[in-house]
């Protein structure tokens, strides 16, 4: 896992061991909003394809999908959504 998200804090669910266990990948660079950090993950779907999620890293060091998990079919779609909402969060 990239240290660009960890910054020395315990990410729990997003520890390297859990990411590897579930086949989750963190993609691209984090996007910093006013209160939260947004990032994109890719995770395997039951049908063998990969889905993409926008996730929010809260100041309290928690992460959750923003909207339905794996709802994006491409990294570009997830990036556009993360960019849009990270800008809203910064306002």
C-alpha cells in the first residue's frame, strides 16, 4: 500500500494485508477536500471484472465508499466523481 494515504496512521481496513487479501488496489493520487481526503479503489466483482469506488478518508481515519461500491466501470469515471466531490468538499 502506498504511504501517500497512510501518513503513519492505522488505516484498518486499508492495511496492506487486507488490501492484498481482498484484491483491492488504491489507484492514483489522493484528492484533498476541506475536511476529508478522497481516493479511488479498484476491487474485484463476482463476475470477474473490476469495479472502481470513490472513497472518503475522514479526519477520524475512517474510509467508506461514497455512493454504491464498485458503481464505476472505469478509473476515469471514478476519478471524475472524486474530483467533483472533493471540490464540493473544499467549498
